[in-house]
C-alpha cells in the first residue's frame, strides 16, 4: 500500500512535534510543508523563519510560504501536489473552502484543547488562566469555521499545580503528535465516525494581550 501523501501546514513551535512524527511514520509521505512567511525579529529586525520552516528545511522538505492561504496561485500549487490529506497545526490562518475540498481525506486540524472548549488562538493560556483541572488535544476534520469541525479523536491530560504555559505546551505538543499518528490509519480505514461539536458548550480562547497581564489586587492569590 502506497504511503499517504500529506501536505503539512504549520508555523509555531507547537506544530513541530506533529511534523516530525509524520516524517518518521513509513505509512506517511510529507510532500510539502506550508508555513507563514519569514518575519522580522530581534533588535535588528532580521527576517527569521518560523519554527516549522526551520524544521522542514532540516528534514529536507520543500516549503511554501504564501502571504495569504486564499492566494489563487498558491491554491493551484497545492492542487498540483494532489495530497491525500492536509494536516494543519498552529498555522495561523483560516483555510478557504477551495483548500478544504482538495484532499480526498479532507483537512485535519491539531488543536490543543478538548473542543468545543477553547476554540481559537490561545487555548493553553486560557485553560491555565481559568484554573481548569484538565485540558487535552483534539484532532478534528476542518470546516470553514474557527475550530468548529467534527471531532475525530481526543485525549485529555491533567493540568498540574506546577504547570505553566510552557510545560503544558510541550506536553500537549507531544500528546498531539502521538494522537495524530494513531488517528490517521483509523480515518483512512473508515473506522472513525466523526462527532459534531456541541456549539452550546463552546468557548473562545482569544489571543492574549498586554492588558491581560495587568494584575487586579482585589482578586484572590490563586487567580493572580
């Protein structure tokens, strides 16, 4: 049986574990990696590649960096690759229907919360800020909404008292990579029944802003 042809779309460090796991799996063939364009960083504002691009180049994988995923020329490039599957993890843009409909097995998203809770950009930080006792990872089939697609698989992990955003991020990244590799063969074999999300249970994890760092001394110590 031929390996699954996969295009991987990711930008942030969170996605690196999933990309690395896919490249190690003989049942998968990552044909191309899509990441956000290089951005200026540091005092000298030199252009720096995203963590995913840096890893892709280290692994010898071709990289595409469209400014916008809706760019028609980019969509045509993707179509020419004829992927069986597109895997998205911490990419940073909502994909248009023209991309979602390309692969025969659809587009999967790796999300670091137990959806439908904490849809959006900062699920790890908000789970900690809201003093949740557990969180987890979700593999979902993408649709046109923001983290609203049907759930394929989930795995929970407790949030320990000593956890912070970094420790939880690293654990969830590893957990997501493991769950992704377990989910793909089940999906391809048709053994997964996608589960619609309960929109009534949904919550939004918006981006963290500087204002969120201001302390209100009227709050209890645990909240602070």
